[in-house]
C-alpha cells in the first residue's frame, strides 16, 4: 500500500513538473535582438562597428556607429527599428529594418537584421545622393555578436 501511494505521488510530481515546463513559452526572437552587438565580420568591408538595440514598451530603436577606418567610428544616431515577421499575423518577429537618412549626409543607409545561430546578420543598402561625389550605391553583409 505504501509503495502504491509513493508511486502515485511520484507520478503526480513528475507530470506536474513536465506540464509546467511545457507551459513556459520560448522567448520570442525579437527579445534576443535587444542589447549591444559588435562587428564579428572576418573578411570584407565593415559598414558599422557596433550597434545597440533598445526596447521601450512595444517600440524598438537602434543606435549604430559607422566604421570610419582604423579604430575610428562615427555615431550615426538613434532611429526606429521596425520588426518584421513572416506574415501579417506573426507574433514571432525575427527580422528588423532601420533607415538612417540625414538630410545633410551624402547617403541614405537602410539596414536589415536577422538572427542566425546566435549572431545577427546585418545587410546594409547604401544609396548615395550624389553619384559624382560619392560613387555608386552598395550592399554589404556583416555579422555581429552580442557584447
């Protein structure tokens, strides 16, 4: 009788623990974007040295630093970061989109973000405003790791 009671109690505890761990939802990917990220690109051009994604309520913003060569970086300022999902009803929003468009600058920079194996893959699309002075439009892809 004692064995039956202990077995029943053990089964109850195990099923409660399994049930409660299954009730916990995995964090949404957009939460993993929040924080400071540093450039981990091994080869090729580096547009940004680092960026910080912040969250205030439901809104996200991104502040980035432009690679000015060597150890120099130029702050690009903070802009809104739009989160995107695979469809209009998605709650999982693993992609980000931001634009830096300073009216006094010679270029507009669009950035997309996506999480991939614990890193952020950032693609930048640089649109020059005066091709004679600044050259052609360009695209880069860089990887960032969390600081």
